[in-house]
């Protein structure tokens, strides 16, 4: 299945029955080396298996695990996308906490940074905007559930419990929006290199996720 097929399954409410089997096939192909997919350690703390990417949209599997090496953010976990997200939880739980961000020059808690992804990594560029950030509403999603998040909404994705979670993430770009992150007001511009895993690491990630997905089927 490609983007539109996956999108239709999620929006039509049939993803709970159809997507675990599809994901098992994806994990098996990656784990055996039959797929050219290479995992990436994302600065937001998950392992990304990029499955499809066009100018308009993308399909990835995101895997969070305390047992696997992962990258760390240099700004914060609070961010917003330049694309609309539709995500389906394969196993584990995701807590999405929205952030209430207001422009201010007093009681400043963060600066807004623009994140520009290029071939050499993510360029983190401070903007003139300083803001106050307070936590807003929180929602928790578990196995078989689908959630959406429009472009431009500041939020943080937290992984409760034992930290083992995987989601299928669909993104469709929204013209006029940028990828943004909140960080310390005095943090300078810098570059984050996206670490691409080797074949052995990629296989380990896929097989790890496959094992947890099978376990989810049994409980």
C-alpha cells in the first residue's frame, strides 16, 4: 500500500484490521534485507523508517524504544509541522500534548526556530519571535487508533509506559507552513546531522518492531 491506500484505510476506520498485517510485511522485508529502506535517528527521539517520499506527501514508520540507540533534540520536543499529519498506532501509546504559544517580549520562555532540512542535515535557524509557552490539552492514543494533527500546531509527542511504541505516519505538505521548534532564547543557529543507520542497525530496528507487533496481537 502507498500513501493514498494507507490514508483511505485510516480515514475510513478500517486501519485497525488491515494495517498490522501490512506493517508485518514491511518489517519482515526490511529485517531480511529485501527492502532498500534505511533507518534514520530522528532528533525528536524516534527511529524513522522512510517508506515513501514525494514533493507532496510522505509515509514513514516511527519506532520509539529505550532499547535502541536514538538521537536527542538540541532545542526541545515542542514543535510544529509544515505538513498535515495522519498517524496510526501499531503498538504502544502516544500522548500528544498541545502547546499554547503566545508572542511576547516579557516572561519569555522560548524562541521559535525554523528547521530547514537539507542534504547535510537539519539547519536550526533562530527567528526573531520570542514566545511564552504553556501546556494545553493532552490526548493519549493506543493500538489501533488513528489521530490527526494539522500543520502549524505546536505540540509534543510523549511515549508513556515502557517506551515501546510504533506508528505509521502520513504527512501531506501545506504550502506556506514551515517546520518550527521551540528552544532556549539565546541558542545560536546550528546544524544537526541526521544519523543514517547501517544495514545491520536498520534490520535490528525492523525486527524489534515486528516482535512487539506480534506481542500486541497476543495480548
